[in-house]
């Protein structure tokens, strides 16, 4: 696991992380040239040591989301980002 984290861009999902609109998120992802590891934290939150170990913290919303919704929103935004990057039409 430690080797995977070291070789990947380690992104934690956190309500105080960086917020993007869809175009900005697509541009951010388009500039990454290595594997990305996303971490959705447990119900009690992500330990501060893990937050400090991550290279980036992303906010999907200022609202607190349960794990299932956070995963669904992240997957949808990843899909939307790749359609933007490849100029594939997708509803707005």
C-alpha cells in the first residue's frame, strides 16, 4: 500500500478541500500524468496524519455526504471530466 501511495497522486476527499467546477476539474485531471488514488474517509473523518500525507484535498461539496453518495458524485464527475477532455457531448 505504501508503494502505491508514493507512486500515485494521493487525493483525499474532504469538505475543506479545493472546490472545482466541472471544467476546472477536467483541466486539473488532464494535467496529471500518473495514477490517482482517491480516499473517501470514514464516518468520523480522515485522520490528520492521512490528510497531511495526501498531496491534494478535494471537496465535492461543503455538505457532509455519506460514503455512497460521495462515491457516486466522484464517479460522475470523473466521467464528466473525461468527456470534457475528449470533447464528447454530455448533458449540462
